[in-house]
């Protein structure tokens, strides 16, 4: 123990000091850093990844925005910069400039919601450079001894490299919530029961209605023979009921950026350790007549590229194989991510080449390969695994299904969310009738944009008074299905930095920052706080 204490003492002596320390190079982290710097604070952005922007610059180019009118503050500025980039003829390399129907989703046409990964990263880098924010890239928090606290305040953040930094305020903008966890703030990973918050979309969710699409997909190793055992990643029923709590996590994948332009295309080759048994569910789904277009999306981005996401029951999501990811150490996380990459590369190769795949299915997918001018330093594969959900803070206020549906008032809003409550599958199950079904997926429309409480991004007073958590915020699994969108993270990141800066200015804890003070500054920054505010806005 004394060696650990001595090491921490040496680290803290050499620590650099900032007003605001942000952990996580996600879109939320970038917006927080820029906002803090614009408010005159000394800011350090620590990014475990070498590339900034998180999923927005790692293949999620078709941004799920819900109602585009909710984009305020720096989020609006970011998407305006995207729009401005594509007004330049030089931005169109692999096709002529064109009007992308449905993708300029605002009446004023000054924002654009589709973006090539390298363009997204370029804009994030530009905003950071303009704000003169120093960035530590490839630096990760020490998961065992990452935080030194005095009472309820973080004093120092310790990194794996041995470097330490001190700050007046800290923001955890990571997808996993590693800084939050190291600070010993309360959080949850599992899906809560419906009864915990009086919800209807939480916990176990058997998607039996989908069984009609999968009823001809046999889940057994030898079709029709239960004694042969289940296919890989298929579970048997264990007496669970709808709405029960469950430790499973919605599936992860990579958002591939593909193209059918021969001069810019690199075909995905057969993985070295390819095992066709891993794709037996796929073969049986094809044989059962499931639509050939359902195995992954080809949503077009500029320059004949795609944001290729999961698109069905059996697709790019590596269902059931991410449950250990969140609490795993860094090395184990990397192994899980590589397993996801292997599955996805194998899926594409299978659809394009395997003899059990019919010619009409091959013809649909064969033209597509990885874009040569994307992710050049990562074999043209996206930088980040799509961590759709990880830790979720449990604070004084929890965003729930009732919040999303507008049934709970929010007296201290910091931004809006408007996308549907959306969760991907958690597992495949074998029904007693002898066919495949799924569990965990849900999708429910939101009636109108809803406000997110300031107290949902700060811990309880007794746990920490100088940490904000805009990504792994305090929300139930059901509600998180709506707030987990990149646009929302951008707005929450900038709001978090605004609150942190004001708390520094007024020498108060985050919990003691008067909401009216925060509200006035957010409005000044053109953040949209209530659905009714949208109708009052003047054109920008």
C-alpha cells in the first residue's frame, strides 16, 4: 500500500493544472473543450483514442438527429460547418456535387446531417485548434488508481502513462464512463426492471412478434434435433419474464464506411481464422427467405460512400458478445473489439463469396468495399467500436421513460433530445416451438422533443462535487435509448462545460450552481432548452 501512496504522491507533485480537465475525445468531449476555452478557461482534453470525434468521425456519418430543430449552440455550429464544407466543389471527389434528398433536414438549409468520417474528424480538429485546446492523445485513465480525491472533490486524474493532471472541474465524456467509475460515483450497467421506475420498455423484452420472420430459422446445430445443442450465440429460455432486470447489454458493432467506386474501393478479404459455423444463423436466415437487403445498411454519404449499420435480426451487430466489455480491463476490451471486427469482416466476405449465399444476395453486396481514403492508418477500418450503451450514472435525477414521453416536468433543462427510444438486440433465444426469436430490441417514437435535466449530468452531492458526466448520464436503459445520440452528446458536452465554467467563476460546487445563472448562459449560447423555445427562435 505504501508503494502505491508514494507513487501517487510523486505523480501529484509533477501534475499539470487546468481549470477544466475533460476525459474522452468523443463528440461530447470536443464540444466541452471548445465551450470551456471560449469561456476563458484553461482546458485540457485527454483522448484515449488518437482521433477526435468519437463515433461521429468513426463511421457514424448518417447522424440520428430526431428533430433537427433541436440542434443548438455548438452542435448547430458543427453541423453548419459540415454543410459549409459540402458547398465547396472541391469537397466532391468521387461524384459531382448533388442535393442529398432528406439529408439537409432543416428549413434554413444551413446544417447537414451526413458526413464522411475524415471530414467529421477534420472539423473537430479545426474547432479544437481554433480554441487552442491542448490534447493528450492515446492517454488512458489508470483504472485502478486513477483519481485522487479530497472529500467530495477530485484533485488529480492519473493516467496509465504515469502522468497526472489536476483541475478545478472534470468532465467524463467517454463512452464507457471510466473516469466516473474511478471516482466511485454510483452507476448501473444492467437493464433495470420495469417496476424500478414504473416503465414499460425496460428489462427483459422478448420480441416474439418477430418470430414470424424467423420461424423458419432453426436454432439447433442439427436442424430439428434439440439434443444436438444450440447454434453459437443462441440461448435457451431460463424462466425470465418481460420486464425482469437483466445484465445483458444491447449489441455493439462497427459503422463501416463502404464505397462502390472502383478507384476508391478495397474489398474485404476472408479472415485468416474464418469459421463458417459462426455464420450458420445467417445461412439459415437467407434460406428462410429473409430479405436480402436486411443484412447491413447502405445509407449513402457524400462521394459514394456509406454509413453501413446493422439492419436486421442477423446483421453487423455481434449480438451477445459484448456483455463483459464495460468492466473488462483494457487488454480484454481490445480482444472483444477485435472479435467484433472479425465477425463483421467475415459477414461481409460471406455475403459476397460463400457458396451457400444465392447469386441475387451476392449481387446486392458484391459491389461494396472499404473506402480507401477513410481510416488510412487503421487498414481502412473504423477506429472505434460503437459502444451504444455502457455505464449509466445513478444521480439525484434519473431520466426515465416518463421523461422521454413528456410526463415528468424538467425544471432545470440543459438541452433537448428527440430521437426514438431505441435499443438493439441483447440476445438470440430458442423458443420451445423450435425456432429462433430475439430479446432486448425496442423502438418507440417520441411524441415531441423533451428536456434533459442538469441534475442528470452531475453526481449526487455526497459522491462528487466537481465532475460532470454528459455521455454516461443518469438515465434508465429505456430512456438512454433516446439520449444516446451523437447530437445530444454534443449539446450535453457543451452544457457541461458551461456549468463547469460558471461553477469556477462563482466558486461553488456543481450542485450549488444556481440554475438561473446556468440557464441565462445557455440561452446566450443559443442552446435550446424547451420544445416550446423552438417556435420562438428567430432565423440564425
